[in-house]
C-alpha cells in the first residue's frame, strides 16, 4: 500500500455561484482574487455576498467559502 501525497501546487476547489451560474474557484480566495479570476475590473463593480452587500474597503479581507453565492453588478457608463 502506497501513501498518497497531496500535490501542493493544486489548490482545493470550492463550489460557488456567481450571478446565478455555478462555478468552481480555488479555496482561500478573497473577493479581489475572485474578480481577477473573472477578468472584472474592481473599479466598475459592486458585490453582494450571500445576500449582503460588501463594502469595497472589505474586499481584500472577505474570503469566499464553499457554497458562497455572489452577485456582481457591473457599472456601465455612456450617454
């Protein structure tokens, strides 16, 4: 019987929902990381996590956990 050694380069994936769409993300990510992975600019969005709006000043300290539900609203300018 061989001992299984976990690969430290592979992050555990968690299941989240973003704007109603099921997704996976590496565990241990904060909201800033999630936005970067989604390719969204932080200065043009608002984020609701589990039905509560998160202030932009708290994004770097707010970590996303398995089962989290995010609503991300993008602001669009124009005239």
